[in-house]
C-alpha cells in the first residue's frame, strides 16, 4: 500500500470525492445481485486459495459485501466515524487468516467489478478516487489487524459446558473459552461450528466478560437458517466451537452517556440487555433501568426466573413482562404502547432489540411519540 494511513487522515477529504464514490457505487448496484456475483467470480479466479475462507452458500456473504461497501461509501467524507468501523472489520477478518496479498487482490477485483458495471462512466479520474478510497480501507483494516494480533488470538476455541433447551426452538448455551476474551456488554461475537467451516454467525453474549471464561448465548432456531438450528438441535455438551473477535458498539452502555434506561427486548434480543444490566451491577453504576420483555405467551418468558432474581438483587431495576396483546400482533409488532404506558421516560435512553419487524415498528412509534432520535439505540436480533 503506497499511501500511509496518517497521510490519509491529514488530507483524506481532499484525496477522495465522497459524492463521486457514492454515486458510482449506487449506479453499479442497479445491476443487483450480478455485482457481488461478478466480484466473487473474479476473486476466486485470481486467488483460488481464498475460496475455503467462504461458506459453500454465498448468498449471505454477497449481502455483507454490498452492506460493507455501502457503509464505506456513505461515510467516505466522515473519517472519524468510518475509521472505527474499518478497524473493527480488520480485527474481525483475522479469523479468516487474511494476509496483505488478499487485500491487494480484493482491491483489484473491486476495481474490475466497478469498471465492468459502470462502463463508459468509469473514467480515469473516478478510478483514481476508488484507488485512493480502497487504499485507505485496506491500510486501516490491515493496521488494526496487526495491532490486535499483539493482544488477541485470531479466534477463540470454546467448549460447550451446558446446553439447555428452554423451549421447542430456543436454547441457552454456555461456552468455556480456552483463553480470556475482552468485550463490552452488548457487543456480539461471531461463531463457527465444526461441521460448517467458514460459516460464521453473530450472537450476543448475555453476560459481561467473566473471570471464569464462560460465555452465555441465547439462540433461537431461525426458519431456513443454517447455524442457529444446528446450535439449538444439534450442539451437545463437550462440542467445541470457534468464536471470532467481538464486534458492534451500538447496544453498549457508552451510547447512553450515563442516562437512566428503558430497555425493550423481544425474544433473544434480551441477551444484550441482560449483559448491560450485569455490567451496571458489576461497576456499581447508579442508574434506573426499566426492562420490558415481550413474549407471545407466558411460556415464552424463557429467562424470567433469572430476570426476577436480578430485579430482587438490584433495587434500581424493574422488569415488565409483556405478553398477549401487549406483545403486539402479526399486523403490528410494535411494543411502544405498553412501554409508553409504563411511566414518564423524560430524558431516558431507549435500547430496542428483537426481530426486525418488532424493532422497526417500535422505533417508528417511539419516534412519532416524541422520543428523540439521539436517545434511541437499536439493533435487529441476529
């Protein structure tokens, strides 16, 4: 990489035309799935050894590529926001044994893909913009990987020490790490099963980092999914899985800047909420927390005994189970109404996590009720 990262930080906005990057990326994306298909065909042709880094089924991977490129182009003129995202990508990609040669061939394939789909719009000036942008991306990711290598492994091995089926399609799995992992409550970890190499899925620990090295995951089998059903129905005590570096920063306590909290959880969206409550207890922070937990039926409160125990132990915590009509309907998955009926939440920060439909509907209704956008933090359950 010819251009050092510090050089970009000094003159990055002048080097890159963010508008040109966004508009050209959007133009290429008009070709839909053909874009990532062409990119990966080029990649596997030029570097066949990397094929083993990817799952057999590439559908989800193609989506991730476009999501990442969209994120990068949308923030190309906001390096202070883009840099942490790229650093996280660099750390996360260590689990694939990525080396500098791979960054180079990916850059070549990206340029070839853009040139193919943009046609006459692919000018020498635009090519230079993309070269500059990609050098920034690669430099930042590679440096983050090098820095992380000094303190963390590329992945962690974890033994299943407990596997509890809490319902027909939901399991609480306790893993024992082979070495300590540092993560912030609310972050997720990528998990790979031995029978599905290179197929990684993100799950959020329901606990803070513990001295005994255990991590608790709440997993619901997703219809049509690969990894989650295998965890719920096929994983056994004694099995060993791999975990990647912690990722994510939205659903962490730092986002709320010390405010009292309203937490809204649907299904296994409870996991990051429980972890953050545990962090508050461990650190002794004095915050009021109201946790709303939704389930279609009373039997769906798979973790209610633990939540009641925590409520009894922490006087600053109130738990509000929502079931039946309060848990929403198929037409309206919003949990905003029972939450807003629960009290006056002036200046509180709201965390929302659950199914995509629940999160979208709840956030929309909370926003329309007057909750400020800077007080709303949300993430769809994975």
